[in-house]
């Protein structure tokens, strides 16, 4: 594998990358054994593995026999010692020098996760493989990429380790940047914008750079679809200012960071003709429909993660994208990568991820319809069954062993002998009061049904989340909505509230609602901008905007987000669907 990566670093040859991928996936079982052997050999000295009595063994049977399944909580004390600067081999043989901050949108606060060169190598392999397949279907050459990427705050841990979000760690890495620039078309925005300290200012400049290079833009992307939507919603609000900057060649005073101003001054020159063209194009749009192809006429596709908690943004993305293809990006986490989208032509709703068998060791716990484990024992990568849902367990090259990532996935098929997974949901994001169980996906479907009603009044749901409220007796579901219309628009919103309630079709929920052991669903309308406040809150905690995922269910421990929501409620509706 090292040879392959060395080779890939010399020259980027997409067909060779695909060939290597085919070879790796043909023998996925053996490649997995080899990956595990390598992980355990490299880290045999680690205190954690010795504590569990592995004694240098590297075979899957001993590994599974000795090492327990764990969650992040079980490893927290080990990771904290690493962050505090103890450089004995704790989780890995070689000391960990960097910490990633997971977005933490599920738990309410970012988690520390070890990061090292091997994870960086995995990232390179994932990026190259995914790009090779994408480029085969949608070749791009010359031109530029309008990438809405942002750096998060980087800081030093108590022990002097660098800490930042995984995306920040990646984009700050010169090897990654070199690969990206060799492989892809260059970014529209200069580094000073990407790494700017204020994401509002960076976003404005990304938009400005995109418009300046509008004819050259071939790809529009971000890590998650949310950031693309966020960017174009912002454009709707600030376009006149952007146009005025382009026309006069003078950067708005809203940009105050000196390094960003300096970098932008090299790009921004007075261009009244361009300003006029952009104005005309925007004024000619109907409700911003087809905004992207109109403003960026040579765009080949839109790229970013569009699956899982990003699916609710697809409607809006399609609205902006017109007929442009939406290509959904790969599946990974701060804890490591999992799979690549090797079928970029599939629409986001059908996207699958082929697991790269050499980037970690993967196990799968079969789940039933309620996301409970069917069997306690996980199966190996090549033993999974098509159609079955599983919880995914990761062992990586950076000190995580048999780690429960918390995601549920479904096996849709195989690419050679490696499974193609569909992301189902975060396993712990469940709305539940008694015998009811509703996932992030169930919530999404319910919101989609109700949003359809709302769209008949030309209004849309900008964002949403939920909560189980057990302070009432009986407890009930609360859905928070920020919409584009008037939150006091009683009639239609009452209908939407009823529809939300009726659209949870899980038997446990329906029967509990009928006998009133779950109370009427409550739709709480929040002020415009509430979800931006939530985003700002996470960014303040060190999260990167490009890694942000709106928490779809807010647990009681997530006090600040609950407070933001509660403080911004303007109107509540209670369902009468079961009266
Ligand atoms: P973070 O570590 O903060 O980047 O969050 C990682 C989590 O994001 C994963 O465990 C998934 O739940 C989610 N995620 C990452 N990639 C995808 C994807 N392609 N589709 C759906 N969800 C994803």
C-alpha cells in the first residue's frame, strides 16, 4: 500500500488509481486482514492494547477476543492524557501530535479525536479515488473551483498538541493542498480567505471571488451541502453589495481582516461591465431559481456531502442548481474515512460508498428495524449481507480500536468483494418517549411531507430540529421550524403541524398518540436567523462551518442550543390530528 501511495504521489494518473482500487476491492477480505495486522504491529507497544492483553498478536480472532467494543466515552481519559502532553505510547506506538475536533453537533460539544499521518494518507487515497471516478464521468480541465471551505480556530492543547477540526487539519497540510491542486482545478479564493479568522467575512469573499471568476468556475463545492445553501442564501441578501464592490473595484467595509483585504485587493479590480452583467442575470431570475448556472455558466457539477442529515437541503440545492448534476461526496468522519462514492452519476438519494478495505479494519453489528443489535457479535467487512442494516465499528491507524462510530448503514450491494454502504442515520438520534422510535430519517420524511403543504403558499422550511419534551405529562414531540414566511400564518401552519404528527408512521408512535400516552405534537416557529445563531454557537466552540451539521434532535444535555431555540420561539401550534 505504501508503494501505491508513493506511486500516486509522483504523478496523479486517474486510471491507475482506479486500477489500484479495483485490485484492493477484489481481495477485500485479505486486504482487511493485512490492514489489521499492520495497525496492530505498528501499535503493539501501545498501553491500551497491552492492557487488554493482546500481547503482540495481530490476527482478527485474537483482536476480537481481547479488545472490547468501545465508544468515545471509554477512550476519553486516554485521549485527554495524549492532549495533556504525555508522550508515552498510550493508544498508538508513535506519539500523536495532532488532535481533530469532531463537529460535535450530536453531543453538543466537540470531541477530541487523535489524528496522524496515516489518516492524512487515507484522506489522500480517498480524495484521489473519488476524484478519479468523478472525473471519468464529468471531466474538468482548466478553470476554477468555487469551494466554500473555511478553517476553524486552531489551538494548542494543554500538552502543546495542535487541535483543529479534521477539515482544518487537512487544508492546512501542504501535502493535501499539493495533491488537491494537482488533481483538481485551482480554487477561486486565496488562502487568506479560506483561513480567515471570521467565517462571515470569508464567505463574502468566497462569493466575491466566485463572481469575479464566474466564467471560469467549473465546480461548486463544499464539504457538506449545508454550506453551499448557506452561501447562496447569503448571496441573496448581499448581492447588491457584491455587485457594487465589483463595479467600483473597492472592497466592502464589512471586510476588516487586514490579510483578507490585502489578498482581495490583488483580485478585485473595477469592472463595471461584469457588475452590470451579474445584476442583469440576478434581476432576471425567478425566485432565485437556477441561480447557479445563470451566474456560473460553465459549471459542470455541484459537489459535497448530500446524504444523511444533508438530504433535507436537496430541494433547495436543486432549486439553485437547475439542471446541473449534484454529485454526493464520500463518507468519513473525524475518526477516519470509510467509503468512496464510485458511482457519481447516482442521485444523492441513492448514493452508496464503497468501503476502502486498506484504510482501517471494519466490523458491523447487525441491527433490527428499531436499530437494536440483532446479535452481539459483529461480522467482518466481507461477511455483511445485502439489504441488512448495521452499526459500523472502526479500527483505524490513529489509535481507535473497535470504536462505535454511532452510524447506521445499509448494505446496498458489493463492488467486487467490498460492500457498498448507504448511510442511514446517526444511531443515537432517536425521538423516543415510550414505545415509539423515530430516527433522523423519519423526522426528515415527516418534515418533507409538511413542507410540501407549506410550499403551496410559496413558503419554505429553511431549517429544522426537534426535541422530546417530557416536562409535560404525557411527553410530546416538539419540532422547531424556521421558515421563509410569516410564523403567525395560522391556518397553513396548523395544517403543517397536523401533517407532521400524522407523518410519523412508526407503530409505537401512532398507537401511543391514539391513547394519548404521547401528547399532541408541537410545532414551534422560531425567528428568522435562529439557525444561524446555532451555527455561530458551534463555530464559537471551534467547529468549522464547512463541517457543520444542524443537530436534528436536541437532547437535554445540549443546553445552549435548547436555550437559543427557546429564546427565539415566536409562536407554537399543537396538533389536532388525533383529536
Ligand atoms: P464529523 O466527525 O464531525 O465530521 O462527523 C462525522 C459524521 O458525519 C459521521 O459519523 C456521519 O454521521 C456524518 N457523515 C459523514 N460523511 C457522511 C456522508 N457522506 N453521508 C452522511 N453522513 C455523513
